[in-house]
């Protein structure tokens, strides 16, 4: 059964429940109250129905994790930027990728919106790796595809995750493939670039076929992540197990809203957040993945997903914000 809470020490064997554990690593603060969090999250999940809520949080000082639907795979959507940028940063640290290297954009490299790179093409065809990283942090699909291609494609991203034993995250397709398949379209074409042309392409697919594509995506295990998998990735980043830098902005950016509205006084956040476009009254996924630094210096990794929601954008964002607020009250 997916819907369960657990408290764990990541240094121990996989995800064993441990209620009221004493703090580790010299921390004096109490462990997260798993029973209270479970009850609160069940109420929030009922409010989110028929959407499915998934949340994981890790105290990066004690490595304790609490999760709700934490081992359930959710569609990554634009949250795929987190593992892709992590793999890019790992290649920087290993000396395999120069931030000043110039990458040329071809028509076959273009991807669906949002993409400033695709919008500027063919007027601009060259970008440094560093410039593409900045665009990728903002969710630019073409920038993400170009960076992924440069480090070996989706297989290169999964290779890093496998080597570091970071489970629960799977990057299987380029964005131009995943997004067109999700809409019931064939391979992305250069003349579909830009929001207006892309919307026209989407509307060329019948409602029945779009509905079938939505159902296929809901059960597709490709390009998915578990909330626990993502907070483990953030833990590896925070402890510099893979990366030369632990500067959260370089991995997550600073997206507004979502968990940023749930912060206690004096806290800071670095967040990758967003949602797929709504079609036929359904939003396949909304997400917020964040590193939060509390006023006392403690850091918390948080990942929250909402899949298959029929709620409007404001209501979906409010649910994820409330999930974060509920967790942060434990600190």
C-alpha cells in the first residue's frame, strides 16, 4: 500500500519505520512526529482527491526521512531538470564538461515550450554550457535536451544515478519525446516551436486520442521519480558526495510560489516547481522540489507531487504549499 508514512535513517537499511527516534549526529531537536504528520497528510490527500499526493522530507542534519506515498513513482514533468542538472554538475566536477564549451542548436534539437532557446532559433544557434544551464534551471526544455545529449543522453543521467546508488529516479526520454508522446503527437517539429504553434499542434489531436495519451502516461514508469528518490538526490548534493559545489541555486533555481509560501520566519528556499499544462480538465502532474535552510541553519530537503488532479492551478499550488507547511511545523 502506497499511502503510508515512515521515519528512517538513510545510513541504515532501506526505509525502516522508526517512530520517536532520538536525534542523531549531535542534533538536540526531536525527530519528526510521524503519527501527526500521517494524520495531517491523510486529510490533505483527501482534499486533493481524485489527485494523488506524494511527499517526502529529509532532515539533512540527522538524515531522517518522513514520507507519504514516498515510494510511489510520479511523472517527473519539468522536475526532470533536477536529475539532469545534477548529472551536468557531476560532469563539471569530474572535469568532463567545460562551462565555456559552445553547443550549436539544430532544428532536430528543438523541444516544446517553455523554451527560450527554441523561440530564438534560428536567429540564435549557439550557447555556452553555462548559458544552457541557466536556462535549464528555468525549465527550458530545449536547454535540458541539449545538456542531456552532451553528457550521454538520458542514459548518461541514469548512469550517474546508478553509480551513486540513487534509486527511485528514471530519466528515459528527451523532453521533446516525452512531451509529444504525452500529447498523442509524433516527433517534435521545428515549426511547432513557440507557445502559439505548440498549442495549435496540440489541438490538432482529437480529444479521444489526447484522453488515451493521458491514460497511457498515468501508468508509464518512464520519466518518473519517487519523492524519496528526489530527497536522497538532494542529500547527495548537500553532502557533496557527487558535486564540487553544494550551492543550491545551481541545481534548483529559485521558482516562486508553492513551498516558498510555506516557509517559517527567517527561512530560505531554493526550489524547482511547476506543473504540466491542463488538458481535458486534468493536470497530469504538479511538483515542488526544494532545499530549505531554516533560521537556525538546519537544512531540509522536500519533494511534493500531485498527479491526476482536476483542481485549478491555485488549488493545486495551495495543496503542495500546505504539504510543505505541515512538514516544516515539525522542525
